[in-house]
């Protein structure tokens, strides 16, 4: 489930992990590398000797990038000539950093408590505010005020101003593990958050009370808050297993579409009109449509006997109300009701899928997959106005990245359980436009490079962020544009051309 550390030797669900299994980093150098040569800043390498991971990115109309990450130890967030160092209070703290289009540093805001604090996604509001969700622990500060903490991981929702100060932040949770995984901002400025919670949680951070009790393990939720952080409404879904909301998007009619994972059985909707979904085995994915008041309209499932998931930010809704979903599946999986028996079959351990659904939850006849004999994952997914798809994640071994009739095989440089990152673009019909592997000669199942976030910018570029290990060439062309991690995973920030995939510096 999102936020949990994977067992060593396993990468599934690969791209929901907060961090790879901690193990000695298998470095391919002895002494720290020299700084990058003079020239363009991009791609950026941000990090120190500890694990650092850029989880998501958003871009504004001016071409600036807002990168949300977690970091360990002391990290300089200015990759240029300046020095802007921040030191984590706990094992990991959260950083939101603003960079100009050329990669120059603008500002950084850091928040964290005494334990592990991790972000999952970042979104920009029309009024210039920046929203982040994830989880936070005791002792975190927003503008000098300590966030209340009920124990363990609490759901974090915070708003950062356009100049990098904390407008407000709330921590919502109980004594168990509670996390925010994705968020969306509606036309009147309300913020909708989805994620998971356990035990008993009061979702109202104000004087009121909005208690939900998990039905077993973790349950999923969707909560609505005002632009000032005041509680408006909340709904839950789940059953006796572990369930989570991982992705959320808004339709043009302000209805809410949410997706995620569930196991065994999960109940959606109110006690007066419940809808029950039954897993085919392992974890299945779900897609649900809610009214603006968060009342259920419908919910469907997809998957098979293995583990299947729609991960953080894994859905987009077009102007016509069609929902596109990207996720991972193993073995044989159905894409859900209305599919007419349509089945997906993976090449190896886990493959990536893209499917679409109409406004009633019926399968829209579109289904594409790619993968190889190893484990492939998708951690970020978006679509441009022309209908082209953009995905980022990780891959192992030999993978054919063309889901269409063509063939485009890329061989990962990582081995022995490690994985390479990728950025991929497909046409509206699911054929390959381009793919950029971000790879290094590295081994060991703790060393999983991931493209964690993508954002389309108005200047025709796509920002990609994530983590990497070892020596990586970020240029898909003939030139070498290399960066070397300092020890464990470092963050990367890079821009590519939306049409060609060429590096933009």
C-alpha cells in the first residue's frame, strides 16, 4: 500500500513505496565526484549521502517548476553557485522547492517532525497558492505553529504561498498510519484529498467533529476542505483488508473521480445505499465517481488473481468526461465492467496498463500495455490537450515500450534487482512517440531509480523529477549529460521536449 516500505527483493507495488528497502548502497565510485562542469544547470542533482527523492512537480504559466521531495541529513537545494542548505529534523523531512525554467533556485520551504515525513503530490491553485499532501509526524511547524499530531503518521494538507511561506497546514489522523496520496482543486477553490487511514480519525481539524472508523486494515477516503483549510465533508470506502485512494480528478461538472486499490471486499457509498466490490485476488484497482457532495454514483473494479493497482496521480479526465487510468497489473487482469471479456496479460512480473472509461463506468474500448520479463511500474501519468500520453516510472531488463504494433526495445543497465527510470510519451491511439531511459550501471534491489513526477509546461517542455543512483546520462541523444549521485539516492530535476523527448537545458 502507499507509504509502506516494500520487502527487499520485491518491487510491487513498486511505485507506491515511500523509499526502497534500505540496504548498503552499491556505489560505483570511491571518492565523491567533482561538481558538474560550468554550463546549464539542468538537469539538477539535489541530495547528500542519505536517501533523497523528488516525488512530484507542478509548473506555472511563467515556466517555473515546484518540486516536492523528501530528504535526509543536510541538503543544498541550490544546484548553482549559491548554497541553500537545509537539515532534516527527523529521518526524512519534506521540501517544496521553486526553480526557474533554467533550473536556477528561487526558494525552498521545509516541514517535518521528529520521525519520517513524506509528500505524495503537489498542485497549484489558480490564485497562486501551492498545495501539498502526504504524511507528517509530531513536531512539524507551519509559520511557527506546531501541527497537532494524534500519533504516528498523520495526513498532511498544507498551502504554501507564492513566495514560499506557509499559509496553513493541517495534520489529520489517529494513533495509526494515515496518509494523503493525491489532491485536486475545484473551481471554487476547495481542495479534495484522497488517501488512506486506519483505526479512528477525526477529519475535522477545527472545533467540529467528523469521525470515521476503519472497517479493517486501512480504508480509503475522500475529504473536502475550503481554501482556508476548514473542513467541509468526507466519505470513506473499504473493507476488512487494506484499501486506499491513490488518485483523484475532477470532471467539468464538478463530479469527483477517485481511483486506488482494495483487497478482499470493499464497500463504497452510504450505509443506506452501499455498493460492494469483490477482489478477484491479491489487490485489485477500483474507479469510482462521486457527486460534489461526495455521494457515490458508481464504483467499478479491475484486476485479476495477482496484484493490480492505480497509483498516485494515475487518472486524468478529459473535457468529454472520459477517464484515462494508468496502473500496474500482474498475470491476467480484466479491465472491468463493460469490457466484453477484454483481458490484459503481463509479460513478466508486473506490466503497465492504460485504459479508459466513460462517464457511467463502462470500458471505453481503449487498452494498451507495455512491459518485459521483470517488474515495470508507473508512478506519474498525464495527458496533453492533443490527447498524447506521458508516463514515468521504472523498469527492469528488456522492455518493449511501444504498446502499438511497432517494437522499441530498451535494455535497462541496472541489474540484480535494481531498476532504471523512464519518461515515456504515447500518441492518443497508444503508439510510441518517444521514450527516454534514465539508467546507470548499478545493482542491488535497494537501488530502484524512479521518475516520480511529470508536469507539462506552457513552453513545450515536460518537467520530470524523481530519484537516481550512480552515474546517469540524462540526454537521450548522442551527447552525454551526466550526473552522479553522492551516495544513496539523489533527486533529479530535468526537462524534455514534449514533441521529441530531446533534453531541454
